[in-house]
């Protein structure tokens, strides 16, 4: 099993952090994982991608992901060109982006838990909660991943990730 | 970040699984090696290595002097001076930074001082490009340095620790190469552990209080003899690398042989993209092609024995060129092998499993002599 996922987000929203949180959670579950940022300069507000690979075997390839099975969309205004089998989208309304879609209002959850940076809602925690649910990664692994990656700053993120894990809905 | 995680577990020799980029894995290895002096100037994509080390020093996890300098030339000069006085030393750079410190790379090798440098390999301008290829690290070929090239973050971690050991054993500086971004910024599962590295030792030390001058102007054969001794000792460092391989991760010594035993067709490569090449080799094997990979873990000392032993058709895939030929293509040909040669991935051009399948199939079907995969 090799699962490849592309995350579409805007610089500053936390897409790279999300990839890293999910990769860590997958590792804690006993799997192998890669979290890959978009290479090169990243700019706040510009569309950026992050990539995620998860496998039950060591992952050898490290080239870019061209045909992901899953996509994750942090901002629904980003234009997509994908035929992924499943997707997770930050949207208050049901917005189908793949055969199997999970949606949640991650921005609202982040705002509710006070997750801001420079006035922007940082949605890595709630989106990670939703991705973990979609990938059937138990919440305890995500919780441990958040604690490892964020340390003392983890509290609000843990609450937001937990709420997202519980409310995310399928279409 | 990850502070308690990194310090628990491995102190007693057990292995701990963590998610690290190759940059972070190298910083972890350096922390365990406990250098006394680190000097560096930031450059993409190396910067996270020395940023992480600076954080470790600030938090007290690592007791070392971090010397901030105005250029890479000075970074290597600081390392040179500190090593002369007997300090365990480390620096890291990439691309233009390596070019800028090039003169001092000769000084430290010629002075026979142990030192470790990480090189996150990146294209050199012009035109301007921050992405990965091997055109920078191959610059070191003639300096007398040991040059390793890792494939994974695990190997970057293990090789960095081995670098301190080998360098101090043979009195030759050691460069550890990792690919820009595909390794330097890609987080993956690494098992960190704490191998024993002996106390710093080196051929000679000169302290500020000593009335002694090093590297005076030479006359007659002294310079030539020094150069000869370095070349011989660099050759002999292969034995130390092979012998200590089992203590530092068991990666195969100078080379890794992948599905080579019954191979009629052999691909020779180095660096992180060998992982994609291995996946492609599995695909072609599934289609009945007898193909394997000789992965060069070291560019210096060059694995001449393993290359000379190759049988069948040989293709070298290069990420750095000299003229129209790739650098490894030239190196392999110098061993008496008539190798085909592909140059690819310059400036970070993405080369994935599908690309390797295409290249390898063309090779097996006799359609490649020398080409650039554009």
C-alpha cells in the first residue's frame, strides 16, 4: 500500500504543518510516511502545495506526486485539476471534490479556538483532524503527533483537531 | 521542537523512531558527535541544519561555539583554525556557498585536518536556481576531500556520524552530501541512536601558545610529496569506510548493490533519486528485464573496484555534467567501462519513477549512447 496525497493551500494556512502532523501520526501508528513541502520560495497568501506519502513499507521514491489518490483543499477558491478518489475540503457547505469527499468548516473551528497568526486563521490543526479521520488514523496518534510537533503551544490545536475529527462529514 | 523526544531513549543505545528531514537528521547526528566549533553562513537549502544547531546551542542541548561569519570563505577559515588547535569541527553549505569557500577547502585538506561538512547539493548559477542537482558537490573532487552522498535521511544521519569517525582516523576532511529539497526538506521516518565515537584525535595540533608555523612556503618536492601522501591516504580511507560500515548503519560501504547478482544491465547513480530508480528497476524486473543498480555512496574515494567488477551493459545517470558528459559518466569510463550516459535532473527538474522506467527501457533496448533527458 502506497498512498499519495496532495494538499492545496495558501502560504500561512498551515498546509506544510498538516502534512508533517499526519506523517508523524502515521509513523506512530507503525507506518512509514513522508511530508514534503513545495520546494522553493513560499509566500503568504500565494497558493502552495504540500505532499504526503504513507505506506506500510519504507518509502523509497521522493520525486513529486503527479497523480494523488487523495487531495486536501484548505481554501475552496483554489482552482483544482484532479481526478483523486477521495478529498478533504475546508468548506461550510457540502462541496464535492472527489468521489468520496469529507468537508468541514475548518476556518470557523480554528477561529473558535483562537488559532491565528498575524490576523490569519491557521487551520492546520482542524484540517489534520479531518485528514486523520479520512485516513482512519486513530485520534490518539494525531494527539501525540501534535504534542511532539508543537510542544507547549499544543493546547488550542489539540482542541481544534479533536472537534474537527468529530464533526467532519462525508458527502 | 521535539526537545524531550530527541533526548530520550537513544542515550542508552536504543533506537527511537522520529520524523526528520535530512537537514534535521544531520543536525541530530552533529549534536551526538559533540563538535566544539561550528561556523557557517546561511544558504538555501542548507540553512535549516545550522539553524537547528544554533537552537540546540541556545537551549543547552549542545555545548559548542557557534561562530557567525560574513561568508562561507570565512566559515571554512574558522573551521580550519579551530581544527588546527584540535577542536572537533562542523560546517554546512550549498551551491554558491561551496564555490565561495572553495579555496579554503583546499587549505583544510592540504593541512590534513579532520573536519565534517554537510553539503545540501544545489545548482550553481547562472541562470539563478535554488533547486537540486550535483553540480556543486562534484567541485570537491580534486581537493582531496572524502565525498559521500546519502540516499535517505537515515543514511544522512548515519553517514554524518561515520564522517566524524573516519575523518579523524585518516586526517582528511569529509563532506556528506544530501539532495536539495527532495532530501533536505522532506520529512521521513528516521531511527536515531547514539553510536560511540572516540575522542577527537588528529595528526598534529598547533595552539596559539606554540612557537610553530604551519604551511610555510615549500621548495623542491615537499608540496608534491604532501599531495601524493594525501592521494594515497584518500585511497586507503576506503578500507576504514568499509570496515566501520557495520557500526554506522550497514549501508554497504562504498557502494550499495541493488538486484545486481544476475543483472545483464546495470545502472550507476548516486544520491536521493536512487530510491525512485529502485522502484523503476522493480517495475522493469516485473516485465522480465534483468536490470540492477550500483549506487555509489562515495565519489571520493571513488569505488573503482566495484565499478571494474561490473559485467553487462552499463548506464550512468548523472545529475551533474562536466562537458556534454556527466561527471559520474566520466569517472566510470575512467575505470575501463564503456558506459552509456544520461544527464538528467539539472536545476531540480523532477525525475520520477515513470521517467526512470522510460530511460531504463531505452537503455535496455539499445537506444541510448549519450543524452540529456530534457
